[in-house]
C-alpha cells in the first residue's frame, strides 16, 4: 500500500526535498546557479572538482544560440538530468566569442575565443569533458569526451553518464558505448 507524502513526512520517512534550480537569465543568454564560478584556471578547476569527487567539464556557448537556451531551459530543467549531473559534475561556462583570460591545462593563458579556436570548438553548445587528472597539455589533447551541439535528452544524459562511469577508459567512444546500452 502506498502512503501519501504527508503521512511519510509525519512519520519522518520522506526523503529531503532538494530545491530545484531554474536557469538564470544573463546578458548573454542563460546559466545555471550551480555552474562553477571560477578564476578561469583550468588546472585548478579540474583539481578542485577531482578533490570534491566530481568530474570537470567546460561548456562553450554564445549569445543568441537557441540550442544553448534549450539546453538550459529544457534539458537541464529536467529533474532526472539535473539530478544526475549537478552532484557529479562541475561545469564551467565559457563564451565562444568571449575575451576573458583562461589558463589552459598546459599553462598558456588565452582569451575564451582563442581557447575555443585552439580546442577546435565550432558549435554551441559544446561540452568538453576531462579526466580526473590532466597532464600539462592543451585541453583538446586531454579531453575524454565532447558534445558537439545539443543532443536529444536521452543521449545528453547518456554522455554525462558515459563520463561519470568512465565508459571511455578502455578506449570506447561514446556512440559505441551508447549503442551497447540501448
């Protein structure tokens, strides 16, 4: 027999309610209040994420990108998706055309737009995922997975799952891993 929520609460058995975050509108589009605030030093951000037991990812977006808006207002607004990603990942949001200085994993400091070119980011949103530790090499040489443009919600969550479960560890690419799971 299913108990109603108020009976579970009265008995002290209901799971704690987690406040759901809503996308935050900015001058450039949207962000999430749980995205990483950073000094834009990628080796430090990666080390902090790893120390906290989380994975590190960088998302490149741009003003006016309808797929970026959809990612924030639809994909990341889904309880299942946000509930999986938020506790497992630290996500740094960068602007494809931005001018803020960012320190790449090899120590070179570049503007966001130069980093995007260096990493060969051409679509938005692009999410780049990193291992728990990265050698002193440029980011695109150490990434473990990448989302080029917005995926459908099942694959979007699947890619984050692939990284969280280290599906790439044996050299498997996401598409092959996804097909095996499907």
